[in-house]
C-alpha cells in the first residue's frame, strides 16, 4: 500500500485550490476597498537601478535613501532583480518615512559633492541628521517600540555609508564607528 | 426615641450644610488656595484590590518639574512618586473632531459616526493583515494609529465629564490627577473611566531613545577623545625633533669652540714645558758650580760649629751628636 503518490497529488491540488481561493478573496477585498489589481501591483513594486557601469556618487547616494525608504515601507529586494516588492507591513508612519527619506536624500545634492568634506565637517552634519531623526521617532506615535532600535541601526548604517562616499578619506567612517564604543555597547547589553 | 434620633441626625446634617454655606474667613481661603500660583497639583492614587471598584488609597500634593529631556513630571520626594505628564491627548481629540466634522454635533450623533468609522478602520486593518500587497496602498502603522485614536475619541465622548470637560478636575484651585496603581505601575485615570491611551508606548520608547542617544554620544565622544591624543602626540613629536636638532647644532658649535680653546691651551703648555726645561738646565748648571760645592762641603760646616757664635739653622737630633 503506497499512498505517497496520492498524497502528493492531493497536496498539490489543495495548494492550487488554496491559491485560487486566496486570489478570489484578494480580488474581492480590494474591489470592496475600491482598488484595481494593476493599481496595487504598480504601487507594490519599486525598482532601484544600480548598473555596474554607472558609479556616479549622486546616483549611489540617492539609491541609499531610496533603499531606506523601501525597507521602512515594508518592501524587500527580489533575488536577482533590482526590484523591491511589498512583503509586509510598514515599520513607521508615512510622514516619518518621507521626512527621514528627505534628510538622507539631501546628501545626494550636488553641493554636498562639490564641497570637499573632511571628517569633522561631516561629523556636524551626521550628528544633526541623527538627532533630528531620533527625536522625530520619539514623537511619532505610530512607531512600535520593537522597531525603534532597528530603525536607528538602519539610519546609522546609511549615514556611515554616505560619509564614506562624501568625505575625502575613504573608509574613515568605518574606523570611527565600527571599532569605537564596543565596550560601551556591551555595558548597555548587560 | 426614634423620632428624636432622626431629629438629631437631621439637625446634624443641617448644621453641616450651614457650616458649608457660611462665608469663609480670609485665613481659611488662604489655606485652601495655597500653592495655586505654583506648580503644585493634587494626586489621588486608587487601587482595585483584585476587584473592579477603584478605592482611594492615597492622596497627596506633587510638584510639576521637568526632566533632562524637557518632559513634564509630577514629583513628590516623600512618597517617592515620579510620573510622566502628557497633554497630547487634548490636541489629538481636537484635531480628530475637526477632521471628522463632528465638533458641532450632539454626543449621540458623534458616537454613531465614530462607530461607523471604527468598523471601517477595523476592516482595513484586517485586509492589511490578510494581504501583504495592500500595504503598498495603506500604511499599516498609520491605519493602526488611526484606529487607536478613533477608539480613544469614542471612549472620551462616551465617558466625558460634563461638568469639567477636561481630563483633570479642580479641587481647591489645584488640578487633581487620578492614578490607578496596578502591578506596581501608575495608570492615569482620565475621567475615572477611560482605559485607552493615545500613546501607550511612550515611556518604553523614551527609555530606548535615551539609551540610543547615550550610545551615540559615547561613540562620538570617544572619537573626539581619540583624536585629541593623536594631536598631542604629533605636537610632542615635533617638539622633540626640534629639541634634538637644536641640541645637535649647539653641540657642534660648542665642539668647534672647544677645539680652538684646546689648541690655544696646548700652545701655552708647550711654552711652559720649554721654560721649565730651560730652567732645569740653568739650575743644573748652577749646582754644578764649584763655589757652591765648596760652600756645601762638610769642612765648612765644622768651622761654623767651632766658632760657637753661630747656631746652626738645622739642629742635628741624631743620638750620636747628643
């Protein structure tokens, strides 16, 4: 008595039924809310192109900000593509996402690249941007506490990457933030 | 007796009412209104003791102060009472009432509109949890917050205190805030009924906020501390190099001068040696003279002794002579 083949066939048929039911439900639900499928598909997908040949700093900086916005909006990167697709719920309110995106995207202005920045001048910009976003997060009532530290981490990482691109000494930001404060971090964990 | 007893009770009540209606003296008024101009507030702490009825456990005055972040606190040192105060609730209600266009409607109509809105909002959240793609159109965090605000507004309108119309009461000119103590935490009681809050996670988020800002400060503070020693080391190194170079220069100059001095000294010494050799020669020649030899002879010495007139300059103390 071998039921393995039968099982597989029943499982597959069940899955297909499930998917078709889910699809029907989805279409019904979005129709009730007053949206079309194409409209939602269009908004659910964001492409952030980063071609290998093009290495312009402005594009790279803009992509950092766009990627940050996509992650906070609940999107994730599709494997092997340049598309970010909606996979979950947003981490924060739309107003916070837009404001923090604006702060990060301000670095991709030409003026930031034309002026040669050393570590100290970027440090002023860095602390200002961090404090603004940090305070904004405290006042934003929609952000859940569990998302607070991950968002801070994301912002720090992006700002460090921006610093590496903008400042004259390549890789200096990693040396500054990566190594320093590890002992203090351990203390806080305790 | 019963009549008498009732009569007595009635009289007591009347007396109490009369006393209440009597005009208060200036001193009494002062006692009641002391601390009105300051930041003092009355605090009432309620507890349920496992039941559903709130019973007054403690009552005291607290002072309004601000913490390091500028947040408003109620503080009483004796009672070890420190609690946050947030007035955002009023602003949220005001905004919501304007947005929903329910400001000039009766409470019943307001509740009807709010119920409809809450139902729709719940549906949207259910759809968002069901279908991930819908999150591209609706922001879950925003919709969740909207539902919470609507629920709080509904509760607020349902349980509104008609006399005061605010979330605190006035007693003796001071604001009175009520708290329900449960499991060691103080829950603010707005109008004594509402259990909803527009910002329930504020305290926890502020803790994370302060921790993150501290981490950031230590990271960048250390960075600055690290830069300073490097600068000092560089300056010290430069100073050391300058000192070494200076020493070398001065040393070479001194060595040159020393060599000159040595040359001069050597010349003088040579001259001295010449003079001394010449003198030796002359003294040698002088001693070899016959006249002096004769004077130095023994015979001459005996002659002096014989004369007895002369005492020899050096007395001979040898035992043979004595």
